[in-house]
């Protein structure tokens, strides 16, 4: 089946990724819009971010926690909705 331009818009979702602390430094930006295939999961997004930003962010992503629309992600197989916001929270030191 051929995908038309209308189908292509439906076949993807765009999420806002916000980076904090060391994740922001590693990504080189505070936030970005990322387009992923419809049905993509948090794990798929993490893989895409690592591929786009390289080793420094890959290391941070390996230790980071994630929020999806301000709720902690406990299951990285959670499917992303169009317009969602994902926060990347590296481990924080302190007490």
C-alpha cells in the first residue's frame, strides 16, 4: 500500500522533549520537538534521541528517569500520544 502525504501525517506523532541538568548539556538544547512513528513507545523515543545526539546523551539516557505528561514513566513500553511532553531527568545529587 502506498502512503500518501495525508497518510504520512497520521502515521507519525510529535512529542516535546524537555531536558534538565546534565541531559540539557548533553543534548545541547533545553527542549525540542521530535517526530516518531505512530505507535512509538517511550523506549523507541529514547533510542531515537540517543541516535540523534550521540554518546554523551546516550550515557545520560541510560541513567535518566522520564516523565510523560508530568507522570513518572514506570513502563517504557508506554505508547506516546501526539502532543505529549517527555521530560528527561538525569540523576541529581544532593540531599
